[in-house]
C-alpha cells in the first residue's frame, strides 16, 4: 500500500522537462517523423497495436516516439488513449481465407494448394549485421519503382500468372486432412455473443473465445516463454506449424443506421494454425488437434506462441492432465497482460514511506523481544554451566 | 464506398479541383472517431472471438438537393470522412454520378489496382518449391 505524499512539484516538473529533452536527443540530428516510424519500424508498430489491442498504425507510431522506443510504455499510452473513445460496434468476423497473401508457409505440406510464398521474412537471412540487401540502396529503389528486378529475370516469365495465384483465395492447410477426419474441426460457429474482457472482467474457468482475446493482447515475451516451455516438456503438445499466413484482410461493419455492411478498409494480420499430436481420449479418437493464433500486423513469433499456448490451455477440454504452467489458464491469463504486470511491478517505485515505517516499527519490536528472550536463555544456561565446572 | 474508403487526401483534392465547387451540404452526423471491436473466428472458421479494437471514423451528411451520404473508414481522419460522405452522396445524384466516377473513382481504382498488381508480383517472386532430400544413403 502506498499513501499520498505532498510536495515535489518543482522536481517533478523539472524531471518531465528533462524527459522531454532526453526524448528529443541531440538536436544535431533530425527529429523522427511518425511516418518514418510507421514505415521503417513496422514490426515495433505491429507489436504496439497488437498488445495495446488497438489497430491504428499512426497512433502506435506516436506512442513509440513519445515512449522513446519503450514498447511496453507505448502499449500503455495506446491503451490509455483507447479509453477516451466511444465504441461504435463490432465488425463482422474477418475472413482470413480471403486474405491478400503476403506470406504463407506450411511446415507440414510442401506442396500445398496455393503454394508457399516466403514474403518479407528474416528466415534464411544470414543475420549479418549491416547487411540490409539491395533495397536499402536508395538509388536502386528510386530507379526501379514497383516490381523488383528478380520479377523480370528471364525464365520466370510465368510470374504474372503466379502473381494472380498468390492473391487468389488459398484453402486452409487443415482442410487437406479434414476429409479423413484426421484433424479436428474448429468449434462450430454459434450465434452466441463472444465474451469481451474489455467489458466484463476475466473469470475462471474461461471459455476459449475469452482466452484467445486475452492471448491476442498478451505480452509477446511472456507467451514466447510459455510456448517454449511446452516444447521443452512442460505440457508437451508435439506441435507442427500447419500454416502461417500474413497479409491484408478487409474489415466490414454492419452499420445500424445504414442497415447493410460497409467495407472500412484493410488491416494486416498474421494467422497461425498449429497442428498438434493427440493420442485420443475416452470420448475422442486419436487425431491431430489444433491451436490458433491471430494477431495484428506481421508478428509470426507472437502468432505462433499464441497458437501453442492456446493449445496447451485446452488441456481441460481435451481431458489432459494439467501439470505445467502453460496449461494453467489462471496462471497464464492473469499474468500475460504487460500493462497490468508493469503497473504492479513498477508501483513498487512509488512512495511506500508509511508502510515501510510500520514494518520498521514492527521489526524493531520483534527484535527487542527476541533479544530479551535470547538474553534470558543465556542467563539460565550460564549458572548451570558454572555448576557443572 | 469501397473505393472511397481507400481514396487519399491528394485524390480528393484533385477531384475537387477538377470538378469545381461541390454542392453545399449539412451534417446529419458530424465527423467523429470511435472504436470498432474487430472479430475473428477460431481456426479461421469456427466460433467468433474478439481480436482487439480499431479506430474508426464516420460521418453522415445530406446535400442541398436532399441526397444522404455516409462514410465509415478505419483511422482517425475526420476531414476524409466528411469528403467521402459528400462524394458518396454525389455518386447517387444523376447530375454528378459520371463526373465523380471520372474525376475520383476511376483514378483511385486504377491506382489501387496497380498497387495490388505490383504487390502481388513482388509476393509471387518469393514463391518457393521445397524438395525433400533422401538422407543417409551411399551412392553406389
């Protein structure tokens, strides 16, 4: 517990002044523009949008700038801003099967219908610092706007037709095994209103829709650690990356005053369908089960971690023994929100003077009592020792 | 409306410059920004769940000749919402329909299509064919 303190106004104002100067840095260098952050630090922007649970790239860029690149602080700022806006309603569910694909891979099927496209990925790069590729050469980009040189190479003349394939609707990989019932179907659509943790506080046991909403805004690092723990044997789920796709999906909204659905523009999302081994139970035959991840922007690590943790949290539903942290929904969901976590950890910095004085008083009293008891014991032992001698 | 959603400030300005003064209008709902809860489906096709919110801006106007126009788009651009609502109304006024089509909708559509084609061919260039190698067998 901390209690209100008075004073310090001047020092606080001066500290904020200093923060503002520190944020600006050396004025010999140009100030960052929001568009530069949005365009060139797109993955930081994606993380802020995802964990702030607010899709708005400009706002996320502003939050990153204001927080000096402290992403959890940026997420906090975006969450706080969100509370100032009214809610107009809920979108129709986004149709990820109609995604304009920018990347789509499967670790299960090398020849999946629709093909695999790598898109903008760090995979297969050599991780050599300073090596940013030809596109980093501005002259090169400026002289050849649009189609990269590789598209015009001889022998890849069929790229035009491939280009139209890439945007065609790609069937889900999970469907390939669906016919043999070797892979579970997702829970069938219902008309029930999904739970919303921004409206009703999280309760336990939590349904899967609520768990997914909570995981979608969960801290990437925390979920990554939990996902990793399941791979190392703490609630093992034997996962395969069934399909990961990243691209644009249209957002549609049924505006009450218009009476029909309207397109609002596109958002970027990353989706991960994790396929997991399952031995079967008394009620279910052996088949592959699935974990699902869906996050704003390009964030494969987060989408994969989310899918792994989603699957681990289905232990109760699938009749698996709950032995590991990643399977414990109360543990996972209560600690995955980094705004809550940082609030409670960092509040320890705030004045706890009265609290500490009370502890100090108690400790002094306990110490006094202990010393008195100790002295008494020593006093009773001493005469008997003398007698023995 | 799907084209007006992707039109940018430069394109609205260019259309206005080409069309001359636009008809007067009044607001039925002033431009305002709020939130929309975005939904997904478990496994992409199952039960609905809430992913997170997005900022959305809307505006509702009526032109002096009585045509209503509405706009809804992602983001917080109040000016764009008002312009989009006005142009949306004009696409339903016979005197304006063709002019708006030529000065605004057609160029925006051409730009978006071109961007899509470029992106699609960039993406297609990263299409990959993996081959499975046979392991541990000595060539004879």
